[in-house]
C-alpha cells in the first residue's frame, strides 16, 4: 500500500445500504475532465441492479467508500471488437472518490477485481474506455490491456481494450 492511500482498506461487494453513497460518487464526476457521464447515465437503477446482482464491488476504509466498479458479462459488448478471451467479464462504471485521486486506488480495485473474476473462471476482462479518458487508458495499459479496436457507441468514441489473464 502506498503512503498516499488511506489506511486499512478492504475490498468487498457493495450492499444495498451503499447505493446512495455510490450514486453520489457517480454524480460527483459529471462534468469532470475525461468523464463521459451525464444526468442520464449512470442511473440509480443501474446501481441498484448491480448491487442486487452482486456485480458492484468497492474499496472502503470502514467508514467511507473509496472506489467502486461493476464487473459483469454484458452481451452488448460481444460484437464490438475481436475479443480473445473465451469466458470474459466486462468492467464498467469504475470510479474513485474525487478527493482521493492519484493514490493508486483504481489500480488496487482493478487488481482485486481481476483476482475475483479469475477465481470464478473468467479468462479476461473487456473494457470500453472513452478515448478522452486519458488516466483510465494509462491505467489499463499499465496493467497489460491490449487494444482490440475502436467503436462509436452510446454517443461516445471508445477504445476496446482487453486484459487477458495469464496462468
């Protein structure tokens, strides 16, 4: 753990009682540089659905949620790029508390998510990352993401990146 990270961080699945805090974190990013989110997306309904499906995960410090992300298989992404994984999982809606940026929390969360999804039989993680989201692009590339293509979808230009889990 880096010196800049909060102490005693834990990784866990989000619970229904976390939904307000997670939704507020999503909303805090609207209009920020690199962010494509708007008043229409992500919705509170998506937060509730992800929690109910045990697809939303977080880092917390025992008091506050520090970072969140959803991992689930999303069939809409099957045809957007020539993916190589046979049993993929999709990374979506990743966010870090705005006041905790640049402390390695997104990387820590992604490392936990890769370990979790690998242990459940997935062999790769598909990521649609907005072309303008330079910090996220750098993070995924530093973790071995391979560019599989580009697409215009959901009114946004995306890179289609994939992290293949090696044995």
